[in-house]
């Protein structure tokens, strides 16, 4: 039995090489075809990922530009409305002062006319 073990071990190493040759003969074409298909799929997948990444970046850049433009437009509109409100308030204050002055003058005149 001991003599068989070394023979099996030696046979196993040369058998492995033979087994690989047999596998290559039987399945070599199929494995190469699967490798080609897998490589094509991998290339297509990477290309699609790159396209998706680029498309997403373009859309996000476009969205960012649109949002910035809208914010800028709203800021300008708010400043315009604020300026208009401040001017209207000044006019209202001046009008109130003018009316108050006019009423004071009219009141004085009537009081003087009543006194005389």
C-alpha cells in the first residue's frame, strides 16, 4: 500500500495537468465564449455607468444654474418691493405731517376767529 501512495501522488500531479487539458478540450471554447460575453457586458456596463454619471452631472448642473437664477430673480424682486415700500412709507409720513400741519393751522385760524 505504501508503494501505491507515492504512485498516486505522482499520478495526481500529472493527472491534474491531463485533467486540465481534457477540460480545455471539452469546455475551452465555451469558457472563452463566456469570457468574451462577460467582457462585452462589463464594458457595456462601464460605458452605461459613465453615461449615466455624465447625464446626472449635466442635469444637476442645469438644476443648480436654474435655482441660482431663480434665487437671484427673487432677491431682485424683494429688493425692488422693499424700496417701493420704503418710498411709500416716506410719502405716507410726509403726507401725515402735511395734514397735521394743515389741521393745526386751520384749528388756530378757527380759534382766533372765535376769539375775535
